[in-house]
């Protein structure tokens, strides 16, 4: 077995043990992202609902649900929205 394989295997075993609540010495970092004001973020980016939804890879209906408060973005969508809030053109600039 290669050193890379051994290292990856050890990491996976440690992550499984950590997930089961065992002490592994793993460092855990908690990241908190506030509830985004999706409509304000989109407006600041200067995009229509359709353009904004397309730029972040979600359905327009999903975006409308977020903007109207019927649903809340979670996981990666929250992080992406936080980035766009800080730098409204980040998606266009980075994917161009």
C-alpha cells in the first residue's frame, strides 16, 4: 500500500470515529452564516430573479420562495449567498 493510501485510510477511519462521538483529537471548526436577505442581495447584484437564479444554479421558484420567506436557503446556498452579499459580482467574475 502506498503512503497516500495509508494516509487517506487513516483520515477516513478518524472521521468515522469522530462521527460516532469518539475522541480522536480532531479539530472542529464551527462556521455560522446569518440568515441572508436574498432579495436585497439579488437587488444589490443588479440582476432579475431569473438572471440571479440562473447565476447561482437554482430554480426561479426556489429563489422566489427564499425571497418571500416561505423557504430558507441552507448549506452551500447560504455560503454562496454570503459571498455574493460581500462581493455581488463574485459569481460572474469567477466563472467568466
